[in-house]
């Protein structure tokens, strides 16, 4: 999935960077749902491809962004998380396919 639909990585990275601007609360919730779903799918895909490091990373990100039990970080911490995750997604977007990471 990830290798075939790389544009979704780029879209989510841009959406996370938009979170740095003051937006309505609903936008942040939409991003949490979208990120949880995308990272869950990516974790499953990497698990199937036996890429353990990326599987664990995506699973951890899915748990971090999940909207049910919110983690009460401050705005500054969430901004930092958004930037780091956007960089990670851009790295996945531009990297060449590797067999095992």
C-alpha cells in the first residue's frame, strides 16, 4: 500500500504542517483520525513485508495520534511532533524501496 499510494504520505505531511497554524479544533481531530488510520494501514503493510523497524514506528505513531485516549501534550509539543512526523513522512515519500529496514 505504502509504495503504491505514496501521494497519501505527502498529503498527510502537508496536513500535519498546516496544524502549525491556528485552525479550528475540528481540523485537528480530522487529522488525528486520518493519521491513525494511515499509520495503522502502514503498520500492517510493513508487518506483512517483514520490515520490523518501520512496523514498530508506524504502530507507535498510530497509537500517538489515536483520538480516543488523547495524550495531553501542550501545543508546543504537538507542533514539534507534527513537524517530526511530517519529516518522517516526507522521508518515506522520497526514499527508494528497500527490502528490509
